[in-house]
C-alpha cells in the first residue's frame, strides 16, 4: 500500500487491523499454553519444570510491556 502511494490513514487502518489480529491470536495461544503445558507442570512433581514454565511466562509478560 505504501509503495502504491495509498492514503496514509488507509495504510494505518490496515496496519492496526493486522496488529489486532496478531494480538488476538497471541491471546488464544497463551490461553491454550496455560490450559495445557503450564497446568500440567504446576500439577506435576518436577520443580525444575514448574520454575521453567513460570520463568517463560514472566519473560513473555516482560517483553509484552516494551
């Protein structure tokens, strides 16, 4: 769109739509991860795995606030 010299506001609207769709997808992936991998690790007996999952989540949230 930019190379096609489209109106700037139209380009921004398309960009925001893509960002919104990616954010929604990330929410779904995170929910699935929490419902499966993280839940299994928390219920399990492997303390290293529990800590690993918690570190991963903390890293995701830290990076999402940049």
